[in-house]
C-alpha cells in the first residue's frame, strides 16, 4: 500500500473504530451505570476510600478523566468526595449507601462481558492481533507524546 493511500485509509477508519469500540459512555444493560462507573464502585467497595490520584492510577486514567468520571458518579449519588481534615489539598472518594446498593453486597456490579474491543480482538487471528499491535506501536514511535 502506498503511503498516501495508507494515510487516507487510516484517517478514514480511525474515527469509526474509536466510535464503535469505546465503552466509557455506554450504559450497562438495565442500569444507569457505565462500565467505568462500575469500576469506580468496585474499587471503592474493595479498597475503601481512595484519593483521586490513587483511583486514577487504579483505573489507568488521567486525573482529569477521573475527575470527570467522578462528577458523573457523584451526580448519581453513588460516591462522594471529601477533603482530608489534616491535609486540605488531599481529596478522598468514598462510596455512598446508594453506591453500595448499586454495587451489590459483594461489590460485583456486573461489568460487561461484551466489551466491544475485547470482542473484536477475540475474533481476530493471532497474526492479525500482532499486526495491529505492531502497527499501532509504529505510529506511536513515529509521533511520541509531547510533555
């Protein structure tokens, strides 16, 4: 494939792949929770109160993305943020009674088994998976992150 054709095809396909496979905004079947919201509740149930930074690290999200996610969880009354009385800069996230009820007694919020990305990868051959991973690594290698 020629370089120009590859650029055009990647530019055309990438937005469609992103839209089709992202799960962060999809509600779980029969629930008012997304998979990421369910993950927040699971971590808070199993670990107890966490700082925003600790939660971000566990979720593998940026602090900004975690804060946005927490806004949505907090609006639903599932968790709350409180400042540490000794260090006012530190903010803890605690699950609420409503969050416990949503998480269930064992903290299993029924995270979806139908993650679109996992499903798509499962359907690929090992060679296709490796080719995709190699191609994505090559793209990132040629355009390193700034900052």
